[in-house]
C-alpha cells in the first residue's frame, strides 16, 4: 500500500500529495565543482521542472562522468517549499 492508497481513519484528513525532486551528485563531483552540498533544494516536480533537471543531469554526467549526477524524487504530503 502506498501513500495514495492509505486509508483515512477517524479524525484524520486527506492531505495533498506532492511530487518533489532534486539533483544529487557524488561527493567527488561536488568537490570538483567546489560546492559544499551534494544536492540542490527540493522543488515541486512538474513536467517542465523534471525536463530541466534531466538536462542538467545529462550535462553534469557529460562533464564529470557517467553516474556522477542523478535525480532524486519523492512524494510528500508536506508543502514542497518546506522540504529543504
């Protein structure tokens, strides 16, 4: 059973489920880029955002090696702007 199929019990309300995504990279790629973090901030993952993230991951993998960058996706019932 996933979050979309979970039963709602007495006193509970159905919350909106948001699809969020971010770009992650290996520690080695992060170090080469002189970045302190190995991931970007979470964003609401609408189709346009996902396409932009895919393009950025392709560019990162071309420059820093296959598998150095990827997209991490999650579902959350929270406001996506609070997932940092």
